């Protein structure tokens, strides 16, 4: 079905739960439904650039709307965590993040930032002697050296050909962004890793524990991409 009841939509969706009964359901894609919003919801409910599905479809058909540099016309297309949404006709660019209440949010970014994206390595394959990295969000990229581990995060340049500009893995003194748990949306610095748990220092100086799966490495001295307004 192309829609779902607002009341039962993911808690990460910052939308009105009452009034209109249904809301657009994302097309099947590479993002979990709880970590993405369909273009229709973003353009109409979040940004307020349309008042109806019909207006959204018109915008996507007539205007240059891209996600990670690729034009999208499907009003149900899922835009997920760290994706870059560009409304090129009006020169506005946004990155998808999680706020500190766990809601999917958009922050405005500059033109230079639209070329950068962090992607986690979720798998590796050896294809005809070349190493292929499988990245969260559906992207795959070949690398020359086998120095990447599952769980590492790579900094991609977006364009006709995606290229890796850097990488960062979980380790002591690494900055992390919380993508789950009670502290979702926070940024902290790893103090220690014990099994599947991580101890990190918050921006206010507190030491907090979280699960390793909820920690997304984002850099060393500072985040590799803009994550705040």
C-alpha cells in the first residue's frame, strides 16, 4: 500500500499524528523506514513547499530535485540518514540528521557540503581480485587496498563517480554520533570500548555508556561533515 496511518508511523517522523488519517509510505529502498522520510513528507509536511501530493508530484516532475546528486521523481522515494537533498532550482541544500529527541530532521548545508557524505561499511566482497565495499544506503565502491573493516565509516565525495576521501573507525578518542538508544542525536568522544559497549564523554563532560551498534564514528578532532545548524 502507498500509505500508512499517521498514528502508526515511526516515532522518528516529526509529523502531526492527528487530523489527516493517512500519510505516504516510503517506497522499498535501502533505508529502514524508521531512518528515512519519503520525499512527499519532506516537501509537504517538513519544508512546507507543497500543500498536497499533487503539488509534490508537480515539483518532482518539473523541478530539479536530487538526493545525493541523483535526480528523483518518485514522491515516495526514501531519503535517509546523512543523505543530501538538493532543491537546485532555488539553490537550497539539506542533510538528513537525527535531532536530540530522536526525530529525523533537516539541516541546511552549503554547496561544498553537498559533495560529502559519511557511509558505514556493512560488508565486503572480493570480485575478480578487487575489493568491493558495501555501504549503508545502498552504495557500493571498489577500493585498491584491503584496509577497510566492516563497521568503518568512509567519507565519500558525491558526483558522477563516488570516491573515498577518508575513513574513520571506532577507537579511543574518536568522535561518535549516536544513532540509537537513549542518547540519540548526541555527539561524544570515545573513552573506552568494552565488548559491545562504549563509554564516551558528552559535550558537557559527562561519561555515558552506549551500545557499540548505536555509535557512528564521525571524525577525530571534529566531525567530517556538518551535523548541526
